[in-house]
């Protein structure tokens, strides 16, 4: 479904930062993969490279067999099949929840307004806030905003969902409602790549855990292996610090 | 201050004649219909509220249309060329009102063109394409770096002369100074609008664009549906300021023979010798235009505010 081969990414800001160094990984259809690691380890960069919000310098990234780093690939088409959920929600501030959900459906998927609204309503129901359809993002709580953002991504009927620290900007009491939505999605068989610090979520839902540090993938394994019997010292250190 | 000015004008023995001002807005003009041939008034035929006066001479006849109540001749009267057949008074638009209208017209045209130029230049200014970006930067710097007065001269006396001469050689008509004036103002305002647009777009959080792109929208779609609507609301106040400047700058167009409000006022001042009243009136008329624009923009701001 998603495959990265020898991906490199370097940022040149004030100094050179090697965000990704020779990263390869594979995410199967229907799998839930959780990427964890200390901040600055390149996990968000990897996720953003998967839908070209950052362009990888080197390597290959295949989405459903399509090499997105090939200049001939229409990235917009690939992105329609990939939902993305951001840490800071990034809901369109000038649109209501309903407007947020219908816009890309009508503009990109060319659905009729009625069709888009029905779809949007069904998704708002699914994330548990149908009564907020007419509200603007400013009037929603963080948890509600993030649920609308998940619904917005789902409205495009994506094959893969990417989550970039979806609960990091939330107040603790709102984390649960967002994780519940994500767990439901996972149970329904959605292919998911999740960058998170929620170890509980990783342990409970993940099929596979990827641990990254300093731009490299240190360890890949099942949650059982990862949390009970990690093989690398770096992983052990990280887990001892956060658990 | 008003009292002070009044006192000072008394000291210099200025005579205020406000009653002379209205005639420059609206005045009664006498319209006379005069006979062009020598002969007898053969018949007066009413037709609607007009009367057809038929003058028959030795070997020619002429028909004149005169409003019924204005007829000053009767059947059988003998008239000579130049004799008044009918005379009536008609309200006409005065020179100040004409000037105000022209200022309004020039400003509206320049604002529209300025918005279009500014929008596209602003987008080019933040484009990744270096050719587009540097063209935009060059244009903005050139226009902002020289006085508007000089630019108006260049538009009319250099570009205008060139263009009109070329048109004449092709046997085509000339473009009036008005259009060079509009072009000068629009291009001038466009450079400032471009920077306002750029600042507006860049003030929108990067995440908005990323979210739009991640949903599969391409760059133009994201700009149109996500970024520009949000930027528009933010740039309204500085945009209003820019266009108020533009209305006032249109007063410079008098120098290329566009008879807008300021030039009209200058002409009236030379004939009437009432500069005090007229310049105050002129300022007041500009205020009417700029205030109306301010109100309109405030209305837009309220309308585009996020409700709820």
C-alpha cells in the first residue's frame, strides 16, 4: 500500500539538519502503523514525505504502486486517496464544519452539493458531532475540531489515513474522544499511519510500531515485541523515559 | 478654527458669496430656437408637447421643433434669419458636478483595474517561479520608487504620444487623456495593492494551504477557495486606505487635461474669483467620495466577518 525505499531528506535552515537518512519501510493494506520517537527524530517529516507536503531529496515512495517522486506523477490525484490529519487541526477558518467537509468533495471529487452534504452529515454523525455542522472552527473545542478534521479527510474516501500527532495539541480530557474515533477507524480496516506520543494507543491498536531516532528507523516490530522486549538500547532508553 | 478663518477673511475684506456656488452644480440655461431663413410662419402644428413651426420663404421652407409653452411667434408673422422662434429655460449640469462625476468615473475604473493588477502581481510576487517573482518585484519597485506626477507625465506625454501616433498611422482613432490617466492611477495603485495582497496571503497560516493541498486540491484551487477568501477579509482595511489615496491622487490628472474635480474647480475659480468658497466645496466633495468608500468597505468587513 505504502512503501518507502531509501528516502533521504535534509533541511537547510540556520544549519544543516538531516531529517531522514536512508529510511525504508512498508505499510500493508489495512495495517495500523504507529511511528514513535523523540522530537526531532524525523517521524513527522517521514509522514509528510508520504504525501509530498515535504519533497524527499532521494529515494522512492510508492503509494498503491505509484512512485510519487516521479515528476510525471500527478500528486493531487495521489493526495485525494490519502487523508491527512494535522496536529494543529488546520480547519478552514472561514468555513463551517459542514463547509470544511463539503468543499474538497465538490471541488476535487466533483460531487454534487447534495451528495457532498449527505456524506458530510453521515461522517459528522460518525465522529459524534452532527449538531456542530453549522459551527465555525473558532467555536469548537480542540477535540471537536480534530474530529471535524478527521471527518474532512474521510469525506474524500481515502485509502490511507495519515495522522501527524493528532492529539498533541489537545487538552488531556479531549484526547480520549479523538482516540476513540481513530480506534473505530482502525477496527473498520482503514490503513493508518500514525505519528503519536500516545503509547496506550500504540499498544492497543497498532499492528506495527516503528521507532525512529535521528532520522533513522531504529526498530520495527509488533507492539508486544516493542513494549515488552525491545532489542535496541536506544529504544529501551526512550521507553524508560516516557513510560 | 472656523471662527478664526472667518475673522481673518473679514480682515482681508473677502466677501463671501456662497449664493454663487450652486450655479456650478446646476444652472438654468436659456435655449433659443432661431430661424435660419427669411419668410413667413406658415403654420404651427402641435405635436405632443412640441409645436412644429413651419417657416416658408420665397423658394424654401424649414421646419422647427419648439416646446409648446416656448413658442414666441404666431401664424403669419414674418421672420428674418436669426429671429427667435421660441425660447425656454433648461436645467443643466454645472462644471463642478461634471468634474465630480469624472473623478468618480476615473477612480472607479482605476480601483477595479488596480485590484486586478494588484491581485495578479501579488500572486506572482510569492510565486516559486523566479521569472514571475522578479518581474513582480521590478514592477513594484519601479512604480513605488517614482512620483505619481512623473508617472502620469510618462503615461500621457511619452506612452500616450507614442501610442496615439501609432494608432493614427494605422488610421485609427485616438485614445483620450482620460484613459492614460486611468492607466497611470491603476498601475500606480496596483503596485501597492500587490504588496497588500502579498502580506495578506502570507498572514494566513501555512497549515491552511497544507490542509487544502492534502485534500487533493491543486494550488489555484487552494488559493481560490481557501487562502484568498481568508486573506481578503484581512486586507480590506489597508485596501480601503489605498483606494482613498487613489481618489485623492486622481486630482493630479488635471495636468493632462482631464477635467476632474480639481481642474474643474480651478477653472471655476478663475472665472468666478471666489476661491475661498470653491476650494472648500472641492475638498468637501472629495470627502463625500472618500467617506462613501470608507462606509462601503466597513459594510464589506461586516458582511465577510465570520459569523456565529
